């Protein structure tokens, strides 16, 4: 083979090598772009999941907000209707909460809300119904047993010193009946709570 043929072959080899390197660079660039897009997509998915979780919880206290709480209540209410298992709820309201805010400030008031919510949200799911009122969903529980649980919660809150303040709560208990709406069930619990408030506070009243 002549030198000219050798030079031509060498040139072709170098040209192929250059093309191969360019293809490798382009392929690596494509892989990086795809990885970036996947990372961005996963990041947005994580943000969406975190936003969904955040939307379910109260902005102050570490329990579910009213919207999420009532969604859960609707679910267990339907299960109770179809399975014949008991369902009760407890309405809880912090006694003289406005006085706590007026005398100790809203920062202490917020701390009271947080600590009371933590006590309520242990055995059963609790959610903030608004202001200083909470609802506890007692699945597979009769009103008698829910009343016993409410009394246990009442004693726990009464004996706790929250930011050095003695706090009490009033409770109203109601049991779901077949075909009863959520609004009706909550109204029964609120009526019992109203009776507890009007008969001295710091007590548990069951809806009759």
C-alpha cells in the first residue's frame, strides 16, 4: 500500500473518530437534558404532594383542618351506614378562650390551641372546626364510650399547665344514626356542647 493510501486511510479513521466523539457528546448531552427534565418533573411532583398535604392541615395547630376533617367524617359516616358499626363524634370547645387572649396575649392563646389539639388528637382523629372548637371522630365507638373518652380528655386538659395557665374544656357527644347527615350529626354534638357550656362548663354532655 502506498503512503498516499495510508494517509487517506488514516484521515478516514480520524474523521470517523471525530464523528463518533461528536455523537458521544450529543448522546451525553441528551442524557443530561433528560435527567434534568426528570429531576424537574420529580421536583414538581414533590411540591404538589407537599402542597396537598399542607392543604389538609390547619395553619396553626398540628391537626387536620375543617375541610379535610369533614371529608374524613363523610367517609367514616358512609362506612358506618353500610357496616352497621357505631360512629360517634365529640365537639370540644376551650372555656373562656377570649379571656386567655385578652389577659395573656394571642401568642399564649395560640400555644394553648396547639397544646390542646395535641391532647385531643391521640386515640382518635381530631380536626379544628374553627376558632377554639374541635371535632373528634370516634370510629367504631358508641356514644357511651365516646363520653368516657371525652371525660378522660377533659381531665387531661384540666390537669395540664399550658404556658403556666390552667385551661378547661367543655365537651358535647353525639352518636350517628342510620341515614343521618353530617350536618345533623355535628349539630347534635354542638347542641350537647352548648348545654355543657350553659350548665357550668368543664364537663361532658351527651346528646339525648
